[in-house]
C-alpha cells in the first residue's frame, strides 16, 4: 500500500513537449513510472519520448487510460490546464508549476471543491511543489528518485529541497518511505497537511509520518488539531523559518508572517501541545525517527 | 509588492471609491504651497508615505490648521526616521509626504479584503470598531469582526455588501454608497491581483459621507505578467541588492547577520538560516539560488552576497537533486574565478554525484572548507565568521 500513487498509476504529462516537461518526464520514466501520454495543444497526433501526444487531456484519458496528471505548463496557462485535467476526469492532478497567480488558484480551488462535493474522486497536489513519489513504484515529480527507499514512513512537506534533505537523512539511516508528498509553497493549494495525514493514517504501509512545515498561514496548526482528534500513528515535524523576518515573503509565496499570524513559535507550540515531536535542528530529523520505536521497526 | 498610501488612493479613485480631496505627494518643502492649494481649504492632514503600520502614533500623521503649521510639519517630517512597532529600532526614512484635506469624522470603520488561505478565496473583513489594529481586535473581540467570503469569479454579491452595511450600522440613506464602496474594494482586489486591500479607517462624516481615509494595497508578484501597471511601479520595500537579485531571478532578502547563505530551494534556505542561528551565528541573508544552480546563477548569487559588507563568511548549502553535485561544484569553482572572495567559504554539497562534486572542490586548490552535513556546515561557518 501507499497513498496517491502506486505502480499502476498511469501518468499524462501536461506540457510534455516543453523543456521542463521533457526533462522530468524522462526522469520519471527512467524511475519506472508509467508515463502513458503527453498533452500539448496543437501537437496532438505526434509522439514525444516514445509516448503519444494529445491535444486535450480528455483524449489522453480516453485513448491512453491516463488517471494521474503531471502539470509543467507555464504560470499564465497553468490554472486553466489544471481545470482541464479536473474536467477530463483525472483522479490525481499534480501541479509542479511555480508562480501561478493566487487568484487563478482561488478559482481552481472553487472548481475543485464543487467537483468533490458532487462526488467526483479528485485530488490536486501543489502547485509549486516537487510532486509525489511512492518509492520503488511510481515517481510523479521533479525529486531525485534514488534518494528514496520503500519503507514505513510517510512524508508530507511544503518545501522541495527541504524534503530531499529529510528523505536523505532517513534513507541514510536505513529508514524507507511509503509515499512522499510535496504539497507546495503557495498560499492556496490543493491537498493540505490534513488530507495527507488522513491518507497516511488509513494506509497500512505507513507506520509514522514526518511533516515538514514552514512559516505562513495556519496549515500546521490545523494539522495539530487533526492529529489530536483523529490520528494514532506518531508524527515528527520540522518547521522552517524561525529566523525569517516578519512581513517578508521567504521565496515561497506562502512563506510569510503577516498580521501576527503564521509565526514559527505558534506553529511549534501548537504541534508540541498535541504531542507531536518537533525537531529544532533539521539535521536531527533522521536520527530522531531512527531512535524512536519506528526506527527499530523500519530498520528490521 | 506593497503600494504606498497615495498609490492605493489613486487606484481607489479609478475604481470610484471616495477618498479625501488631495494635494498630492511632495518630496520637498518648496512643493507644499501648491499642494495645499490643490487640496483646497484647510485644515489639512500631512501623512508620511512609508510602508509601515502604526504611523499615527509614531508621528507620521499630523493635522495642520494653517499653512504655517503645515510648513513646520512638512519640514520636520521629510527626512525623519519613523519608528513604529513594524519598522524595528532603525525605523524607516520618510522621503515623501501626502497632503490631503482633513476630514471631519463621526465614525471610523474597518474594512479589508484579504486572501483567506484556509478557504482558498478572498474574504471581506469588516468591523464597526475602526481605526484599531485588526489583529488586536481579532484576539480580544473576535465577535466584533464580520466576514464575507468572496466568489473569486464573480466578486462580492450585492446582498453580501448589504449584510455588511446593516451589521456595521451604516445610515440607511447611505446604504447605496457603502455597498458601492465595498464592491469597489473587492473589485480592486480582483482587478489588480491583490493579496490585501485594506481601508483603516473607512469614515462616516457628519454629512453622512462614506470616505476611505487610508489605503493599503499589497499585490501578488505572481500576477505581474498580466498587471503591467503594477509591474511598472517602483518597489518601495526592496533594497537595491534585493532589486538586483530579483532582476536575475534570484530570491534574496537581506538580514542583519554576518553569515552569507547561498542555498537551492526556499524551504532549505530558511532551514539553513535557522541552522546558522542554532549554531550561534546570525544569517546575513535569505537566498534561494533556484532549481537550476548553473555557473551563471551561482556567480550572480556570490556577487550579491558579497556586496553586503556585513558578511564575514559565506555558507553554500546545495542539495543536488536532479542537478548533479559535480555540475554544482563546477558552478561554484567557475563563479570563484569571476568573484573575489575576501571572506572564508564553507561548502556543503549533498545528493546526486556528491563524491565527484566534493573531489572537484578539494582538488581545485581553491581555499574553502568542505562540510559533511548542514549542521557541520553551520558550525564551521559560524566559527569562520567569528575568526574573521
């Protein structure tokens, strides 16, 4: 088991023929993911990297059986591409694109909520994220595949390279991962911490979760509430941005302390209050998991 | 990007939102007489144009009853450093002041449009208790705050605006004016791709006029490609170094410390700053060199970091994902040929081809400390900065 992706996932890459789309689609294929199609409007009927290119996502669903979409479309058009994937009946839409206007995402979120309320089986991951990987089965994203290893720890994170750092520390200690989800650094995104915690809680393979947050918003505080009410599996956490000045956007559009909310200290306090172990020093996250009962289990 | 009050008010005028008669913005005392004339009969209000809340209490907003008083205020205010709870000890220099006609106030109301991250849409926030810090109000009197979620596709509905008006006890004959104003600020938010539009206070005058006395607008940088007017504005917040970095696609924010940081990825860049702090040092900057991390970007990043004279050591922390560490090492070495490093350099590489990368650095003969982990690197950088 795993969450969101497994070896049967059939990926369509939106923006396959662009430079980022091509490069990363190839990396996903080399990892063993089933990339079954690409979509570039106007290039339908051609072949790229050995897979058929379609004009629309709907065509890729009908003709190639795609059920997961990976979006590399540039920011001005990315919101529309995500909506197209929803409309085509894609089950998991993973948006890698960085720099999508927040209002475009608000409109995407509105459509997503309506469809889910109507019963459509649909999830959006991202945007501005490294993607999702279920080690040994499927990589749909821009993360380096080889640093991962199959195992019992689920990881969910707002940041890309910070996730690689945590994954690498775990893998180096012999602790593998069930699924690693980058939910992205934007203020309005699809899947959030709570969604992932819920999926990890229900997933038989996952025995513990590492949650990597950062300043800005209140997603970590909401996750703490959820953990208290609904989770039995241990969660370990790191929150980046203790030294970030208030009122400034730290690279990610969502990483900002504004109007007194989104503070590092508030997040750490909320997590610790419900019994989540928060690691102050990022370099100790691997060791902290390894020296917990989960570590012994994972290494066995 | 944060806009100054007078820029916000210009936009308000374009959207039909009533603002006080104005004499405009001046940067020199000599421009005052003309500004007073444009604003009309006194009294006037002189307002420091800086990007910081709490201006009033700090002496950045003054009423002048006579032209002589106005001249004294302007002379004092221009060039002063305004210290508010938001600026820190050093304060912020006042380069320009806005000269508005003063308004008679019967009531002050708070109204804003913000992005609600939890709901994933804009929300109008309003309170009958205006002129106060909304965060404080939210903490102590949460029931005094009204909220209306905005449909990002169609804007504020008329009934929502009316609902706010009744809850705010807007005089019945001014219902239309208020709903027009509330709809107007939502339209500013949607039309400009804003992340905040705040009017604090919105006032009701003795003649029952509804006027926006202040304007705070923050726009979404991601939308600059379709917001040509905003893109053409000067960024009043960014320092010269931050502007330079932005031009070449590097995310850089200057800080007060001594250890320059160059990192790939925003989250890891923050975590690197935190590690430096934990190791007993202080970061000189946030810098995300971007996913590519090629020779060009790394060179630019070094140049920007080293222009900050406070920097006593540089810490490079790169997690090579798709980008191989040997390529990054070549980038660092290539950059060092073009940049004169006057301070110690600590490099930590991890990820793909890390052995090859480290070997390249060690064999190059270039003076630097190679670290094995982020924590090791942070400690070494702090030690090096202390010695230097």
